[in-house]
C-alpha cells in the first residue's frame, strides 16, 4: 500500500468564528493551525507549545 501524501487532520477546538486544528504531515511533522476569520496562523510543534505558554500567561 503506498504511503498517503495527504495529512491526517483533527479539529482541536471550534467556535462560531474560530477554528484550531492540527495536521499530522506525511513527513512525520505535526503542524497546528489557528483560523481567525480570513486569517490562518500556522505553527510547527515547538512554536505551538510556545504559543500555548503565551496564551496561558494571559490568564495570570
């Protein structure tokens, strides 16, 4: 069976206006995507972890 070239995606959170999802890329990399209206921000795993740290700091 040939290896798929399409990423496996999973929705992590969703509201009426926003969406966060991750993709398991065929090369083994995990990427995270935050859709804010017509803007999408893309993160590699290390960047995503830093972004979450930043978001948690907002709660303090």
